[in-house]
């Protein structure tokens, strides 16, 4: 039988994995899928802007992933929620069809929000 603290640690590290892998994948796919996602949203030029958006998003994901790993707490959970909400809103405006994608790239943010809320409530103020 696990303790609630162990369960929370497992939930937190699953979020760490999501954010760190997203940062990694964004950079690995810098000239592939990352650019295609922006191009499909109508952002294909200038090249420096496209690259800046991808790298900036990856840096934000990396920062949140590291903060969740190394400095978990209410402030970090709120920051993660704010970043996730901002990216979801931007993606919704640029490509609302992502809500209907079979793999759920935006829909997955609903359980992520629930996990962050759970961790926020259980964190010491």
C-alpha cells in the first residue's frame, strides 16, 4: 500500500517527464514537426521568428520541468498551470482543430490541469 506522499511524487514526476520530454522533442524536431505545427497555424516566416517561437517554447517547458523536479511547491504548480493554459489558449486560437485530433494534443491538458490542482492543494503553503 502506498502513502499519499508517494502517490503525489509519482504524479509530480509524470508531469516532470511530460514537460522535459516536450522540451527535448521540440528541439529535436526543430526543423521537422515543430516547424510544421507552426506552418499549419499560418506561422511560416520569417525563419528567425519561427525558430524563436520553437526555442522559446522549449525553454519554457524545460524551465517548468526542472522546477517541478527540483523545486516543487505551490508557486511552481501555479506557473505550470499558467504556462499550460497560455499555450492551450494560443493553440486553440491558431489551430482549433487540435481539439478534435485523435491523439488529443490539447485534450491532454485537462488531466494535466487536474493533476496540477491536486498537487497545488496538497502542497504546504
